[in-house]
C-alpha cells in the first residue's frame, strides 16, 4: 500500500521544508532559487505560503502541484 504524504499549499514554505526536508530540492529545481539561501528560507520562507510563493516566483501553481504529486505527495490547501 502506497500512502501519499500531504503537502499543504497554504502553509509557510519553511514549515513544509521543516516537516519534509526533501521537498526543498524539488522546489529549488522548480525555480524557487532563494530557498537555497538559509537567510531567505528563515525570513521570507516563514511567512510566505507555497501558494503565495508561486505567484512571487512566477511559477504556475499547477506545475508545483504536478511536481509534488509525481513525487508521491498529496497536495492540499488549494
């Protein structure tokens, strides 16, 4: 039995990465380059949700959702 790990798009990015550290690399590869900077992750990442971040980084939310889904995550909070 395969269980999907839920990722809540309305949670702050830093919270998601704290709970699922492996997601950080996926997000950086999608174009969230500032996440590779610990200072950005600990400031902006603590107050910016993945949903809001997609707008700020100009990365389509559907692309983020599809990447997470194809890597075994269940996307919620849309």
